[in-house]
C-alpha cells in the first residue's frame, strides 16, 4: 500500500494528461512529469508491498493485515477454515483417463 503526500500542482499535471491503461489517469505518469518539472522526495520503506490496485493484491493485503490483529485473527482463521472445507467438498471430481 503506497502513501503519497502530493503538492497541489499534481492536479494541474493530471488535468493535462491523456487517459492511460484501462481508460484511467495514471498517477505514476503524473508523478514522472512532476519529477521532471519540480523534483520529488521519497522515502525508501522496508517491508511487504501490497498492490491494492489489483483485486487479488487488495484481498491479500486485507487478509494479511487482519491476521496480524489479535481482535480479528480468530474470526479470520475460522472463516478461512470454513471456506476451505466448503470449496474442497464442492470441488469437481477428477475422472480417470480411459
């Protein structure tokens, strides 16, 4: 999960850009332009990176963060156990090759 503290000038950059991948404005493209124009500052962080712009990455981040919380961990583990058992029972049976 990324965090940004952006100057208001980034909005001007975004307003002048064409849409990118998926018809969306790409913040990374705007940051590249802003970096050339006025520079950027960054902090290199250590730790796990989660791509919350990706559906599975978002689910993974939520589950992993939830499992670190003592108030949510028991419920999440039980949910994962129940879902695993249900999916195992409903999985299609493999047929032997003839």
